[in-house]
C-alpha cells in the first residue's frame, strides 16, 4: 500500500457540493442520487488478476466507463467509483520499488453544449495523458457532449535520486484551462504554477473534489463545468 489516504479538500465556486443534487445540471438526463465525490477514497476495490501492466489497468477501466451515461441515476456515483478504482488498481500493480505517482482528473460537462477538449498533456510525468470517456463523447472530434464525462489519467517516472517522479497535468478546453498537480502544493523551486482551474468568459468551473494522498503518491480531482 502507498500510505494513508489524504483528507478531502473540496470546494465549489457556486456554493458547495451540497447544492449539486438540488439543481438541474444542463445535459444530465436524470436527476442524480446524492453522492459526495471522494467518498470511495478509503475503500478497497476488487482488482482484476488479469491486470498485469499499466495498459491493462487503463483498458479495463475504459471498457466499463464507456458504457456509462447520464440517463443513469447513479451516473455520478459510478464515475467517482471508477476513478478511485483506477487509482487503487494502479497502486496494486505498481508497488514497492516500482511505485509511481499517478493522477486522475474527472470532468463533467454541465454546460448544455459540446465541450471541446483542445489539449490534455503532462508537463511533468512519465506517460501520455490518457482519456477515458463515457458514451457521450465523440472521439473523432474530441467533443464531450452535454451531460458526458471524461477521466484523464497519467503517471510519473519511478522516483530516484535525480527525479522525484512528480505529475503535473495541463488541460485546455473551450470553457476552461487548468494546471493540476499530484501534490497539494508545488515546491517553491519549480517554475510551474500551483493547482488552478480558470474559466473562459461565459463559463464557470468548480472543484467537486480535490483529494491527495498524504505521502504524495496520488491525486484525484473532479470538476464540473457550467455556463454562467
């Protein structure tokens, strides 16, 4: 195991997560059951014995998530569970001397219109930035349809004397830009900025969850994008 689980640091730009299930979210087809993002984070998950490397872990998650849609009343709950299962599975496959830091970032499109995913990349890390999407996603155009969601996932190199294996992700869409770190705060020695999400004019973006492992092995975020 990679140490104790970090405390949750959740905030919403529009008044708190408790309002999430009391208002209509544009594009989401069904009223969602009440769920607190991050509430799965302390739980152990069933990990498939067939997942022997990073690609198999991601592919198994991809197959499950692409079947999910906002017509399900447990859509948000299932999304959050999958994001945590991905992180937990990663910790089981890569442990001990092969441990690598990882980060999962979930985005829910509550704008009522298409969300253009322009760019997702790791500014620091040891992998591509993988996109795991629900059924409301057009892969050929990188468009997240109204009510849809994606989980972005990436990891760092194995820490050594020369590199600490940090992960730092950059996301650019037509509605917001974001820089997200596997650590709660960046070192003052780095030139990279701290974690933030900045909306474009006409949009708002809020964190449903910001969770960090106490030892810095993983981070998990959920963002909700809406129109003002």
